[in-house]
C-alpha cells in the first residue's frame, strides 16, 4: 500500500474518532465515568427482539458462520439494533466472563450516548465500518477492548443494526474488520432476497465467473418492470448510491424489456453505461404479470450448493448426491481432509433445504475442551455445576431446533458423550445437565470428519452404533490439490475475501505460484493467503508476490528446491531414491499423516503431496 494512501486512511480514521469523542463530551460523558450497564427489562427486551425478528432470523446463521472462522480467538460476536441495543451475542467461553464484565449481552445499550466512543455506537452514528481499539474508546472502562463493527442496512436502504466482533485489546487481529464487513454483506444479500420472495431477481457482474459470490450485483424488480431494491454491489455497478424516485424500470437500466430477457433466458445484459455483464435471472414461482409468460426452469433457480460447484467433477458428483437427499430426513456425513470446505458445504446444504430460515448451529467437537463439550451440546440447568450461569444455558442442540446441527470433527467427540448423542438422535429429545426434564427437538444432522471412523471403531474410540446412525449419505470432498477447478476456486475465493469496494487482480507470477502450490491446508489455507494478500493490495488493485505471506513464499521456495535436479552428492535427498512402496509403507506406519511420513523419509511435505498422487488406489 502506498505510504500516502496509508496515511490518508489513518487520517480519516483519526478524524472519525475525533468527531466521536466530541459527541461523547456533548452527551455529558466524562473519561472516567462509570460505564452505563443498566440492562433492559425482560419484557422490554422481548418486545425489542420481536420487533427485530426479521434481522435476528437472518443474522443468526451468518453469525454462526463468522464464529466458525474466529472461534478460539477470545472474541465475542454482537448483533445490535439501529439504536445500539444488543439483541444477540455469541462468543468463546474464555471471553464470556469479560463479556459479562463489559456487558456485551442482550439488553445492553452500546450507543455513543450511553458508552461514548465505541465501535458499535460510532459505526451506527457514522454509518460506516470502523475499528476502535484500546485508548481510542472514550471511556477508560473500555480501554481493554478492541472492537470491529459494521452497520447493517435493510432492503430499503434503512439502517437496521450493526454486527460487531469484540476481543481484548492485545488479542485484536487486523483482518477482523474485513471479516465483519463480508458477513454483513452476506446478511444484507440474504435479507434482500427474503424481503421480495415474489419479485424477479437479477444477479449480475461484469465478470461472469463472479456470479454466485458476495461481489455479484443483485437487483430486485416487480414482475411488470419497476426497480424495487439493489444490493451494495448493484448500486456500485449501476452508479445508483440511492434508489431514485420515481424508480427506474428494467429497460432503463438494462436497455431491453424485462419480458424479452426473461423469455429468452438471457445470460448477458448490457448496462445503461454500456458495460456488458453476465447475469442469471431468478423468477418467482408463481409469476403474476402478463409480461411473464414463461415458467421458471429448475436451472434458473440459484442455490447455495450451486455457488460451490465451480467445475470439478468430483465435487459436482458430491453436490448432486447432496441435492437428492434434501429434506429427506437422511443424516449426511462429509469426509475429507482438514480445510477442504466441509463446513461451507454443510451450510450450503442447509441453505438449500426447507430449514433455511431456521438456525444453522455448528459445533467443532475437536476444539471444545472435553470438560465443557457436554454442557456446550446439551446445555445445563441452574446450579448444575460450580461456575454455571444463573438460570442455566441452552445447549447447541436445542439452539438448532427446527434447523440444522452441524457436528464438525465428529471423530474427535469423547467416547462417553457419544452414547448421549446416540440417545438424542434416536429419541429426538435432550436432557440438560442437572435437569430431569426432557426437551423435544427437531433437527437435521450433518457430520464431518477427516478421521477414518472405521479405524476409530476398531481402536475402541468411536461407537459402531453411532457410526451407523450417522452414516446416511456419505460424500467425500476432494483435496484442493486434487481438484481440476483450482483457477476457478482461486477467482471465487479472491472475490469473497477482498475488502469491500476493492477489485483486486492477481499478477501472472502470483497466479503461477498459486496454481503450482500443493495447498496442504486446502481451501482454508487458500482463503487465508488470499485474504491477507488482498488486504495488503487493496489500494493498488493488483496482488503481487510482495503481498503474499512470508510462510507461503518460503514453502514455495522449498517446492522449487525439491523440483530442481539434485547435485550428485545430494542424491540421497532426492525423492527418486525413494520408491512408491516406501512412501506407502511410511504412510501406513504413520496412520496417513503426510507430515510425519515425509519427515521419516527425509523429504519435504510439499514434495510428498505432489508425488502421493502416483500411489496406486488402496496403497494406504
């Protein structure tokens, strides 16, 4: 990023904070005032939650998705109303005492009038995303916090609330605000489409491969043509920061009648500015206008599973099988290496199901301490154990009632807990810790693991009866290095992770490195590499090698070293001296752990990954 651009961004941020501090003083607040932590009464809170149920319903799965990305970072997610009232919070157990201390709980007011300069109140006041760290907060009581917040705008352009991630100041991550902004963009798009179920949606972008990503434009039209609403990307592409009144119709924006595009199942449109865009048209199931004579076809219905289908035959086969069991009460098990996107596929399957408007609750069975996972899953009653919250807590399974429960890394679930889960799946009810009351539940279940569950059963680490209860449809996700659509995945991930308003491209040498890299961390690693690089390159608009993370470049240099012809004295280090049989033996000896096998053979992990494809099926 150029120095002057960095300086300008810093100056703009400082100016916003100066304005916020001035407002805080005008509100009559003082630096060392005791914080205003008076909570809204239960009745008033219930009324507020009812008033904002549309926002909360659509925000819940987005928050769960964001939480899965920042879990175990000591952070708290907070959803607020437009006035700064906390409606919902979700956070790591190690931050919960801190959250209680600073009142990041439903019913608390985090407006500037109540708390002075803070990310929630200031983002709502300025109507733009902002991070407020440490002493940038007005009140000393909040100096231990780092908060990143983005305002949420509704389908009609109205300010609806804000989404915030708060952590302790010393644990703040510089990319948190970008994640929050992406999550808000996802939420706004979902609310937009939900608000107009019988309208016509036009999804468009100048680069057709970006359809189905967060950067696609979405324009909503009435069946007879008038424009009803736009998402932020559509506003930018059409040059309409606000919806004009009277609203233009389809022909004024796309230079042809709506009926013509509809009936012809158009795949390209021309904007009024002369820019040609790729498009997809989503039609209401029961069109009422005389100009809409054609019935929508199945191929015109955009699904979240479709967004993930970027051309790889193996993945397309898995997605096709998943579609066939939608809403059939068949448990789904996703297999694949860590980072292959099992969580994304599970969420997409939920979004395409009849439960899409209900919660999607994800639980990583490997990341929760064994001492806490039972309470996390099943909840607990008041006084169930020392340190338990008053009035108890609702477990993840109960939170998923009516929706989908995603049990990630199910192979790592403690054995004693597996019996309780089996009972839940058989009887469709749960009993919280310390309670004798059974609570009926209605959930769809998706599990995921990178483990060989049959081997775990043989080792006595996984219950065979639970395995067959979960073993409905089993699909395996290919590793990223095995996929034929790597370039398409790179393009889609880049558009999802780059900062809002940015349009980064990859320099040719960067694309070459990304294409040759074996991606041991799969899509998750690609996501992190591109997210870092796009943030660093946001102002220039092109990602160069200087923007790539150092560890990635070091790994890539090792790849080149491994591929270079070995000097005679170094022949023993060349993979040519190792037979495929020895590779297979090493993998078997280390239970499929590539890193350990490569180390035992004295070669790099990346070289092992590239050569592993030569092993015959069943060698490991």
